[in-house]
């Protein structure tokens, strides 16, 4: 049986409602590949609004729906601007994908730019909803790049184009890790390797995440225009992390104090959570040297 021709790359959607069904799917019934699926290297983005359950309980259904519509519209536009496909909305979260169905050689960069743009929407969203919500709205985003089976992830009754596999699961777990480290955007090593040098990242170390047997190297994403303070913090932290991984725990603690000195305890700005966790582990190693030593950073379960 002859194979139907591949669809042309999807055009950029004019609004977020159309972004979840790219124009290349308008005739998807003529293309069997979308039903059967194909292996593709993709970049996955998973986002989550912090404290959504308690927030929705306090606001009630009507106000919660209004808030979610506004937030999803703003965030979706940022994804579509970078050529992403919105796979799914799940309550307060978004699952998005790049490099499928159309090839995007710079898919990791596009996804990271979208994540930074999504975070840039949060101040405006907070300004709009402050009186109604009463607390700051915070967003966590995790990104991962790797192989996935891309095609119909729904059923014969309801078609849904999207990715399946370890790559998607890991992106979700990385998003969960943003909560534990207090970092807005985290990316994996595979995503970092696909980024140009001008996209600043901070290596935070290897961690275990739920459901994944091997440790994962994670990075904080700061983007192309990080502040001078962030760059200094990155430099100091990464030197301390290297010392810790070599078993030089005293030097790691001494180095990390430089970051603590950068923070003003009289302001409402919190201390850098990765710094505190790394210092706690290095100090613990000084008190009771482990044998053997495993440099994996411990996260609360």
C-alpha cells in the first residue's frame, strides 16, 4: 500500500486554542503515521502552578476557572511563539513538545526560550490577580530532551497527538524537582548539551528523582541575560559543587559561605535553596565522613 506524503511543517497558530492542533493535522486521517506513531528526538516541557489545590479550594470553581483561562492563554501564547505543540492541559499544568511533527533542529533552544518567556509572564499575571488571589502565583517548569514515541496517545475513539516514554516521564519528574529546590526552571544534561553557550545555566549536581533508577544531572536555566549577581552565584556554587564531588568538604563549605554573604537576611528574599542543601550535605560529611562517599544531592521525598 503506498504511503501518504508527509505533511508540511505546521504553521504558527494565531492563538493558543489552535496551537494544540497544528495545521499539519487538519488532514491527519490521510496520514497513518500519526496513528501508529514514530520514534523522534524531542524536547518536552512540563509546567505546574504552585499550590494549586489549596488555591482552587479557597477561590472556588468560578474564580479558579477564570484564573486558569487567563494563565493558560498567556503561557500558551509563549509556547506557540516558539513553535511548540501544546499536547495537553491538566488542571494547572501544561505539557508541550518540540521537534514533532515538524523537524526543528533548534528544538531545545526553542523550548528553553518558551520556558523563560512563560516565567516572564508571571509578574503581569500576579499584578492582575493579586487582589483576588492574595498570594504570589509561582510557576515551576521542567525540560528534558530525548527519544520518545510520538503519535496517537489517546484511543480509537479520541485522537490525541503527543509523546510517550521515559523522556516525557523524566521531564515531569524534573518539574517536580523545581518545588524541592525552589528553582523556577530546571533542565537535564541532554537539554543543556543542545543549547548554545549564550544560554546561561548553573550546574546544580546529580539527584535521584522519583521513579527513575539512575541519578540525573540537573541545571538551573537563567537564559541569555542573567544578572551579575546570578553569574557570581553560579561561579561560586559550581566551584563548591566540584569541591564537594571530589570529597573536599571543608573547601566546599568555605566556598559556599560566599553565597550566603551575598544575601541580605533583613530582606524577604530567601536564601538560595541549592546552596543550603549542598552546605548541609558537605557539613554532614565533615561530621561523619561517609564510606563510601556518594556525591548525589539528597532531596526530600
